[in-house]
C-alpha cells in the first residue's frame, strides 16, 4: 500500500510540475513584447558571456534550472531570443544549479516557503483582475509557484 501511495504522489507531483511549466511558458510568450526583444538583442550583442551570466543569476535566484530552461524555450518560441543566446543562458542555468546546490548545502535559505505563496498570489491576480497584463503576470507567478509545488 505504501508503494501505491508513493507512486500516486510521484505522478501527482509530476503532473503539477508539468502543468506549472506549461502555464509559465505560455504566460511568458504572451508577455513578450518589442521592449523585451530589444533588451535581449542588446544582451546578445554583448556576447555569449552575458547570456551565461543571465542564466547563472536567474537560476541562482529562482533555484530551478528547469524553470530557467522553460522560460528560455518560451522566449525562443516567441521569437524574442535567438537560439545562440538561449544556448548560453541554458549553460548558465547549469552553472546556477551548482550555486543552488551550495546554497541548499548551507541550509541558510528556505526558498520554498518564500516562493509557494506565489502560486496563490498569481491565481488571485488572474481571477480578480480585468487587466490582461496583470492577468499574464499572475499566470507567470502562479506557474512559477506550481513548478515549486511539483518539485
């Protein structure tokens, strides 16, 4: 009976994780605009090290290379980011994962208790707001929160 319960938890967590990635990716694609395109084109002109730094810092802050990768793929699908820039960001995400491991080993930063309310805040933003941009930001926050619930 314990094995069946563990399998159900695994499948439920996987479902929430994948749904969170889908919501997050769709919302980022919807929010992508010309200003964001311009920012990424300026950054890609600075070289691959800028993308590496963006991926490292983003992953260290949100503590999920998977979420960084999903956002990056969303930006590439929306035509906001080039494939070359995305490659550098994903490599930076891998470096950021090591930083995240070091933070977790220190045990000084409980990120889950900070990020989980994002799911609730994001969903309230989408349900209560009539502004499309606020709803999209709510979906981003909700998707990010769901990713961490699934993890």
